[in-house]
C-alpha cells in the first residue's frame, strides 16, 4: 500500500533587520511566534536586503542591510528557505549579495532568486521533503531605476520576471516535481489590493505549471484567491521590519534625509500555513502577526483583524473590481503622496517661500503618482 504524499509549509512575509534591531541578532524577537511553524516541513520567507557588516551602498535609493549573524538566528528559529529576488538584495552591490549567499550557506538555509548571471539567478530550487518533491522559483517584477539590480551576463543580480522564461521553467518543473511554488516580488507598496493586471498574470501562471504563488513587496497585507486547483497569496505583509533613517538623492543631486516609519498597517503580517496532499487542492490556515515597537513579533487574536483580512480576499470577487481598483489607486496616491503637497494650511503658511523648484517637485510627485496608479512603475523613490 503506497503512502499518500503530503506536506505542510509555512510562508512568511518580508524579513528585514535594518534599524534598531540590526546589531542585535537574537532569537528573542521570534520567541512568541516560532511555535506556530514548529509542525511545518518547511518555513519560507523573503529576505529583504543583504547580510553584511559594511560596504558601499548603491546611491539614489532607499537601502537596507543587516548584521550577517542574523543568518544563524533565522536558522535557529526554523526558517530554512529565503527568496533573494527583491528590490533590496543588491543595495550593497555584488559584495552584499555574495556575502549574503555565503552566510546563508553556512547557516544551512536554502536560497534562490539571485546569482552571478541570469542562469544562476533564475535557476529553480528542488527540495525533497517527506517523499514530496517541491520545485521553487523566485522572481521580481518590481521596477528599479538602477541598472545594477537585475542579473545580466556581465553582472550578478536578482532574478527578473520574464513571462515566457518563467512559464517555461514552471512547465519543466511540473513534469519533474509534485508541487511548483513561485515566490513573487510584485505589486505596489502600501496598496492593500492587487491590480487587475496582477490577477490576470496570476491566472496565467497558475494555468501554466505553477501551483502556488506567494507574494511579497507591498509591505501590507493583501488578499488571496483560488484559481482552478491553484492559489495565490498576493502579499504576506511584513514579518519582521523596523523604523530606520535613510537619505534620498533627487534628480538634482540633492541629498534629502528621510525616515521610514512603520504604520500600524506596515506592522501587520501573515503566517500562511499551506497543507498539500496528493490529488487534493492546497488548503491554508492564516495566522496574523504584529511587529511590536521593540521589534518582537506576536500573534494577533483580534477577530476584527481577521474579519478585515477576509474582506481583502472577498473584495476581489466583485464584478466591477477592475474599475473599482482604478479609483482605489487614485485614492491611495492622494493619501500616500499628494495630500501633504496640497494641504491648504500648509500652502498658506509657506506661500511666501514658494520657489520654482517647489512647483517642479510638486509636478514630479503628480507625475509619479500617475505612473504608479497606471502601473507604469512600481518605484516611488525615483
């Protein structure tokens, strides 16, 4: 009698140790949450930024990095697979990437989604667990202004999402594995709903070899949906993150100090527990999490939070979703980028200080918001 194949995977959101927790690698940050995945065969996350002590950062963007000792902490807490395919892994260039790969390897953590050339960066990872053969792909579709991020034949980098190449890899994996999982860095930061084009893309991917899509990048929670026998979780939010300072270099060469402050929504994350059994659609259970001010992670037991999270998925069932999302995008851009520029009292208070450069900056903000709302870019920092 053959044993039925089955496996449990816990998927986490964005993982970054930049900020106050950077130089304090410790299991204490996870001690109230790690029991939730103790029964899992695999724990997967997105490592948002390189692990290295020092180096020269890429100019002109928000950069992240953390102490290399965090690799051992991740391993000890039970996280054993991370995606490197994101818009921060190359923040410290090739040095940051290869140092990260080195410390992950020494800590016994599997990784994928970046490498010395496109072939290595896009190479799938196949794991055999509990007699189940799982094929992983990791890709990023986030638009990054720097040309040094995506792997080319001449430079190391992360795995760029190419539709035809990804479909080809997924179909090949489908023939050689029991389960194909795509770790996808996509979407728009601080948007709670995926665009219609994202949903259409997910549908095509799930029709062409991919069984499960696990999404990252928006830094807030988004919904999930089943498509055929497959499922997609559009964004798992932030698993561990912190406030931090950084400097932005604008198009005029001016360095502008910035603070990244986690909102209450940025402090929310999701542990997605996936159960797969042979000849059955994948099932899931959600555990909502919160990042405390001291960086520790706790479970959320509030039913209101779970109700809100269920709404994120339910809304995608609306017949008018495509039109509704366009209006939602305009609303988000107003609140995220435009509102402060148009504050009535702010204008009155500073009207005598207005210079042509201020008008230029305002027009730049409006242009950027228009590009984001129409999905021509996903990068708000250019």
